C-alpha cells in the first residue's frame, strides 16, 4: 500500500491539473511564479535529482507569499520534497500549517499521519487517519479515494505493530467501500493467514470470492494451497497486473555481450543482511571461483549495518547499493556493469524490485532461492531447483526452464550459536514428554495442518507441541481450537522470538520437528537439521511443499520424508511412541553432518557455476528458453472457483485428471486453445 499521497498540482477548485516541463528547468528565483508554474518547476527539479534546488525554490516563494490563497497546496507539495530529503520534522510543520489554512484538505491529513509515524508517534498517526476516515463529509469519487487511503494507512501501521485484528478490520472497511483494490486484498488475506483466521478467503456481501482470490499474492498462494497449476496462474496474473510492462525494457546488452572474461554474475537481493536468506547465502560469495565468475552484488534492501551485511560487502567483487535508485537508473547501472546473468534472489517477496527486473537489465535472468515457486514472467528464463523439488513430470507447472543442483538450498556452516543452552524447564517445556516443534511462521499454518498435529498429540499422551509465537490473539485462537477438539490448551507451548544465536541454541530441546504443508520449512528446516533435530515432512506437488523434503533427504534422513498425508501422521505417532527411534535419527544427523549434501557448500557453489556456464552458452547460441504463458488466464478462473479450504488440494489423488476435467468443462462452453500443460490436444 502506498506510503503517502504524492504532491498535487491544484487549481483553485482543488482539481488536479496536467504537469508540464517549463522552458527553464532551473529557475534561480521563484518569487514571481504563479502557483501552478511554481509546482511544475519544482517537480522538474526533483525529477532531475535536484531536490535541494526544489527546496530552495519553495522556501523562497513561501516566505514572500504568506497571503496567497493557494499557500496550503504549496506547503503540501513542499512537504513532499522535504520528506524525500529526509527532513520529516519540517515536512510535518508544513503539513500542520497547510491544515491550519484549509482544515478539509484531506491529502495533508494523510501525509501528516505518515510524518507522525516516521517520527515515532504512531498514536498521533492513527488518530490523524481516523479523523479522515470519520469526517469526510460526502460520498464522491475523491472522498472515497481519501477515505480508503486513510483506512489503508491505519491498517499498514497496525500490521507493522502486529495489531493484526484491528488492522484486518480497517482493511475490511476499505474493501467494503472499494472491492477492486487488489493490493488491499493482498494485505487482508496475508493478515488472515498470519493470524490463523480460518477460512482465510471468507467472502461477504460486498466482497465476493473472486475479488478476494484475485488479490491472493503469489507468496500467500504458496501457503494457501498445494495446487501448482493455480499458483502458476496467480503468479502470471500478478506479473501482468502488479508488475506490468514498464516502458524502456532492454533488448540488447552491448557491455555484457562484449565481455570475454569470467562470467559476470549479478545477485539482486534485499536480503544480504541479517535475514533468513542472508544466512543461507553467507558462504556463496566467498566460495565462488573467480576464474569462472565475477561477482556483483546489487543490494535493494533497507539500510543495514549488521556484521552479515558487512561480510557480504567484503566478499563481493563489486558492491552496488541500488536502494536509492529508481528502477530505470538501477537497470542502466546493471547493464553498464556488463552483467551477463542476473540472479533474482527476491522474486515475489517483500522488497523485491520486480519492475527493475522487468526492464531486463541483463540478457539472462534467473529465479533462485528467495521465492519458492515460478515467476510466470516473460523474462525469467531459468529457475534453479533440484530433482526432489521439481521432478521432471512437474516441470509443466513452471514457466522457466528448470536447472538443478544436487540440493537447491545453500547453507551457512558457520552459524553463530549461543554458548549457553537453556533447559526444558527454562523454556517452559515438559522434562519427561515427547516435544514436537514447529518454528515456521504462523502464516504457514493451515487448518488442515493443525488438525493433523492435534491427531498426533491425541495419539501420543502427554506430548507437547512447541510453536514459534504469533500475536497474543493468534495464540489464543490456536489454543481455543485445540481445546474444542479435546486437546488441553497447555499442550501448545509458544516460544518467544529470539535473536538467531539464542534461537538455534534451544532447538535441541525438541525431539522432532513437524513440518507444515503446503508451505513447508526452508531455513527453519536447515536450522533444525544443523542442530541435530530430526524433521518429519510430507512432500506435496508445489515448490514450497517439497523444499523441506529435499533438505531432509540431503541431510541423510530420507525415511522421514513422506509423500501422503496419512503416512505423515502415522510416522509422527510412531516416532513419538518409540523412545529409541529419535535418538538414532539424531545420531545419523551428527555422523553425516560433514559429508551430507545439505552442508556441502563448495560442491553447491561449483554446481551453480556449472549451471551459469550452461546458461551463458545457451545465450551465446541464441538458445535461451522462452517462457510458456499459454492459457494462464483460463487456469486462473478455473482454479479460483475451487474452495481450497473445504477440500485440500493435496488430498486429491488424481490431481491431473481433476484439472483436465474442469478445464474441459470450461472449454465446452467457451472454447480455448490446447496447451502443453493440462489441456493437451490428445
């Protein structure tokens, strides 16, 4: 959701006017300018990267026009310039003065709330936005836009403060006013997933199932259902509607094509810092063979100063912070560096630079590690996986060409672990009972998964389920759910969130980690296996549901990877009742740690370099794969119609037949062309 309202060029009636480039883009004095000309000139300076000149222009004009009837609009636009310069206190003062001059100037109220929030006064921010939502005097298009903007700002701020229930209520009010807000629906559904509010997709009178489902983001879809065909269609729709087709996409790359030395690899990521993905990739840069590749890092995340961030800076051959660059400038930098293969480490995750990637700043673009699924874009040529995550028969669910490592996920063998290990009593756990754990985020927990865990607890007396805490309301919701099904609430124990060294140190207190599905453990599974805790998982059909199986197999415990839901439950009960089985699993993990594929980083990085050489050879020979996006709008309509929270897709035995029958039913009424996925001509 947008942070604030951008500057407005306003006529006396309050209508926006077109913005034009003035003849002289660098006015030295603006005291005699009309308001519209002043705003246009300042905007031109800002677009040219000369925000300080725009500030001086506004400052001088305001001092000499204290009685101008449009001073409130000038102050508003000046506040946007100041906010962009980081001078939030002066921006706040301008907005307060603008409101004093025109009390019903709602954009100023919205941005004043944002300024208060950035200055640390969240209560004042929410109060300001509530005033907008409650006091708009009439229903028209403009006021509706302001009201939904105010509600969305309240929700965004409360969501960041983990006040999920109130944030969800604000988003529901906003959608009730305008159900077409895809981004709002995305946040609404993600909040319901995080708070375990089931069913997640719960239509009401003003907002139907289709409107909500069209708002399901690709990342949320991975946790919503094990339906890879639908996930492909959702990703394709997101790419079209939310990323779009930015003007100026590159079609030739002279610096990249002319380079003849080691392949120039660019890693684009917001997570090269203290972050789950940052931990996973910690050894990749240092282990690269500089005779084969030259490593460029393009950092697009928040400002960071932690030791891991510093280590990434030191281990890359070239470090570029593109966080402050717009997409076009960043794309030009990547192209000028002669990047031959750009690794999109974010994909459809928070802080990803999707519009930057859409500009095609390198001839080869790869989807790896950050996003667990297909990008369904026209410019990601490859996805890196392994034989377990994407078996050959599942390649039809991916728009990219699949290339494989022995194990897709890198790992940090140099994890920092706190020296002091807590006891079970200190962690609030029973000393003499089986402790199952799951430290996945609450957004990965579905009703189906919790039902299976409660079946396991019922069959293993006195056992406990140790979960990473959610909000207070979410924890209470899970306890109430368990008690309604005959499991004492005290058997669900919630672990507080700790810094990673202390979090790792408590892992061995658990006997067995239970994986969730359809979005299973990734970094969390690696952490458990590294700390000697066996992991039981069930592999589905989609990428996110098979990663944990790959990791567990690569750690030397293939017998703990099940492939149907009944076997998963039975195995968890069997291990919980067998006092000798789990210590034996721990011993196998310990014995194989130095030789397991999961922790063989030199081998993984060498294999990555082999894949990079293969990709570059394809590019040189004009053999780059072309993503197949045929019929995905039809797949989306068909997939959305199924209630995935009533019938779990993972429980459907003949999944392909199920899809083909539904596609055929649509084609009989509204014909569409055959494809190479689930609607072939034969």
